[in-house]
C-alpha cells in the first residue's frame, strides 16, 4: 500500500507561521489503497496528543486500516501549542480537506466521499472542522482555496468536544492559551456549534475514560440528535483513554469494523 511523500499545505509558508522549522510546516501524508480495492473514499486523519503532540499509534496504523478496505488516507501533521493557538490548527485541517479535493483525480478520490477522522484532541479538531467550514472562494487566486472544506462525514474517537464543564484542560490551554475570552471558548465547544447542516458522524467513547469524560461524546451526539443529523454512537464500558484501534482488546477492537460498516451503509464507499 503506497505511502507517498508528505505534501506541504502551504509551500510559500503557512498563514501566521512564526518560523520555518518543522513545527511551523503543516503537512499531509497520503496513504493510497491498492487499486484492486480502492473505493474512491478518502479520510483526513487527525492524531491526538492534547494539541501538544501527535500520537504515532493514531497516525500510520489508522491510515493502513483505512487502506485495507479501499479508503485513501491522509495523515495531517497540524500545528501545535503552545507554539501555535487557534485558528492555526483549524486552518490546517481546512486546508487539508481542500487539498484532497483539489487533487482528487491524482489520488483516485471522489471529492464527495471525503471525511475527517480524529482521536482525542484530534477529535476536537475534527469536530471543529465539522462545524466550521465554507464552500470555498470562487475568486481565489490559489485554486486550492476555491475548494469546499466541508467534510462529507466525521469519525470521532474518544474526542474532546466541549471546552466548558467537561473539557480537557490541557487541550484547551494548548489550543487557546491561558484565560481565553468566554466567547471563543463557547465558539469552539463543538456541542454548541452543531446545526442541521453538520455532516453525519460516527462516534466512539468509553465510560472508563479518565482523561476525556464520556460526556463529551454524549453532548455532541445529543446536539446532532437535536438537529436531526444522522449519527452512530458507540459507548464502551471499559477502555482507558488512548487505545487507538483497540488492537490489544477484544472488545475495543470492534469499533473499526463497526465504522467500516457504517461507512458502507451510508454509501461512502461507493465512490470508486
């Protein structure tokens, strides 16, 4: 399964970059499935790490899992705190979605079968991309910026959703800094930003999660329900934070198959 060289999101430098070191250069690494199984679907993968790091086990292994059933995967290396704060991370995610759509033909992707998946803080970034998007600027000089950044679906695995009562303090500080304005905190608490136009979602969390309370998933699912947005919610009793694909656990390891089935049932694997 071919892994391609990373694509620099902004070859001329990312907006708001404070330097030119590796930490200042967000990238997107494509993993393309074998032609014999490709479906035309694609997913931008956002690893977790509290907005301070990017977890390896939520990166390449996830891309290879998606490849195994014909989905092109694009692992996002987004900018991190405390060096960067919002909106840098969201800009990186939106740019990634635009790039995949712009280069869809190169990568065998159906631009209307493009989703975004994230774990933990990467799940917060995913939920932010699901609730803050635009349809592109048709007058932009950069052809990438003419592309929509609205995902067609979202996959959230033990996600940070709220920055309020049930939020993860470390993620909030790395994303927003100390003492951010209340309006900004509410604006990035994704359970408050859902509308009837929010894309369908697949959500996984565990009651035993001691780092990011399960209420995050429940609040987001409740908001989706209130706005009649389709979703599939899977709450496990056991499972500490950060289990990734759940490889070592016979119960937690069921979520990837459930997710594949959800994507198939929704027709997201019919784009080939």
